[in-house]
């Protein structure tokens, strides 16, 4: 929309600059207690609104969505003056907008020495600011940022991502610093944040970074960027932990060219947020450790079965123990995948390759059988992954031991998945089966029960025209 509305073409860098502004202009709207509207000139010498930000510290001017609307002709004079001169233009008097009065300031957006857009700062004078300790100094800070925007000094190139969890906001607390890092003003929420860190005396006139480091002392867990942020020298963010509390702070430097005017520091108490995150991390680590221990225990059981099979002289016993070991290993493979994942989900393509390779290797006796996988299984929940691993293990083993028992051959496992269905076929090129003879082996019974009971799917066996056996599973992945 910006490219279509602009009378002069915007370069990719200009567009990126506008995106950088929009990503962070909620701070400016809240400091100014005003709506911010981004306007672009059109080819017919008008202005069209391309973005809008409402304040959280005051009533909005525009209740309805104005994006895509044109600026009224009566307001174009000041807007055009800001566009042509590159200077901040304030209305000489308030104007009526419906049932309330509005004061407007037009701020040119400069980038690389040229004006690429205009932002209107529209304050609803009929609605008082919310009672949160905001004084005229926050309006002055917003005015500084507007003049920086007109000079191309705002937004900041080093602006941190505002979409991250726990980012400071104006409502959470604001501190005004002078050029030396001394506190000039602060809101009640900012006072509360400092008290959480152990600062109970007034900090007006004191250097903020010294107050925090002296009170918190060696118990404070802070980042290396703390002095830079608390002196207001860069638009960075820092997180401070002390006295069982965690406060995050972000600086917005105020400057006029190379001259430092001070900074606005946003604060936010994120103690409970970080505590919940730590609990979730601990829970995830515990779950992964459980899966890891289950995998180790299953591998121990597998080793014991293998040892017992070696000590037996009876072929039937050896075969039964080998089948049991193969089934245990297929379940252990799923738990191995879960032990590396924070979610209770599995990328089953990796698990399938491991299970099928194991099934073919364990089941093969004298003949050489190749197990081939095709298609994509995708992500499955842990319960489905474990059940499907057991099913594929049985089907491949049955194909190798029974369908291909007389010679060499190939077993092909093909998976086709869409949004709500997963179809899996296990096909061998062996002897096939007699449809008149019921399939009543233990492996077949396990497969049928697991597919119907745990996968809530269906399975059927067919004989392809070219020979062999094809088992088809249809299920809904979760």
C-alpha cells in the first residue's frame, strides 16, 4: 500500500525505515498520549493514511479504522508544510473533531536526508490522561522524539524487538534521565520497580546506575550492557535480577545531533513472568529426563533379552526372545527422540528410519532384504508415534520373516500425509498370502489391536497384481 500511495518512489531502505518506525511507535504514542497516523503523499497531491497507532495512556481520537482514508483538505496545509520543510509543525489552535477537540502536530519522517512520510500526532483534549502519574515531562520527552524523527535520528537502528516476551512499556514505568544519567522524573510504576530491586529512597537527582549497583551489590545478576542502558547511551535492553525480583529496562536516548539531552528509561517488573518461565523450563527438563531414563531402562531390558537368547539352546526360544527384543527397541527409539524435544511431539520420519532399519536387520536371517522408506510421516504426538513405531516394526518383520522367507527381496514403506489423513503402505515383493487362510499370528494380532485401539485407524491386507503383500494403514494424525 505504501508503494501504491507514494507520489515519489520509496527505496527498499526507505520502506525498511518505515517498518522500523512502526515497530516501535507505541512508545511514542503512549508518551504523547496521542494517536499516531502515518500519512503518505499520493500522485494526486493528497495524503492517505497507511498506519495508525492508538495510545494506551489516553482516549483515542479515531474510534473507527482510518487506514486507507484520505486526509481532509482543511488539514493539508500544515501536513504539506511539514513535508516540504522537514520541520515539526504544530497547529496554532485546537480543532473540533465531532464532539471533542483535538490538537495536532505534523512530524516529518526523515531518512538519509529526505522526507519520506509524515506522522500526525493527534491528542484528544476533551479526555484527560489516565491517572498514572504522567506529567507534562512525558509530553516533553515525546516532543524530543518527534524532533529526532524529523532529523532522521529516530527510530533507532539498535531498537530491540518489541515482540519479545516481557518488553518494557510506558504503562509499566518511565524514568527521565539527564545527560549525566541523573534521574529527573519518574512515574509511580517506575518507583515500584526500583523498590523491587531494593531501592527504597527517592532517586530524584541521583545517578540511576549508581543507585542500582550500590543497593543490589554482588547479589545482582545483571548483563554487561547495564551501564550503557542505565546511562541512556543506547537503545538497548537489560534485565536485572535482585532480591528475588526481576526488572527489565530499556533506554530511549534523547539527542540533538551529537548533543546528548538525556534519555527515557522504560521499566517493567517481570518477576512472575520469569518465575513461570523457569517453572516451564524445569518441567520440560524433567519430562526429557524421564524419557531419557525410560529409554535407558528399555535398552537394559533389550540387552537382557539378547543375553538370555544367547544362553538358550532352543531355536523357538531364541526366536521369541529376538522378537521381544525388537519390540522393546522400537519403543526405546521413540523415547530417544522424545528425550531431545521440549514438546510431546516427534518428527516421525527420523524415528521411522531407525525403527525400520532395526526391524529389517533383526528379522533377516540368511537372505538379503532391503527396507526402503518413501514419502513423509511428519510430526506426531508421542502416543501416536509410539504406537505407529510398534505397528511398522511388526509389519516389516512379518514381511521379512514370512513374505520373503524363501529368498531376497525389498520391503517398501510409503507414507502419504495431508492435513487430516495419513496413509501408510508396507509392501513386499515376496510370496504373498492365501486370502482363504485367516491371519492369526501374534504380530498380526498386535498390529490390528494397536491400529484400532491406539491409532483409531483401519488396516487391511491385499495382494498386488505383481505379487507380494501390501498392508495399508489409514489414520488421522494428531
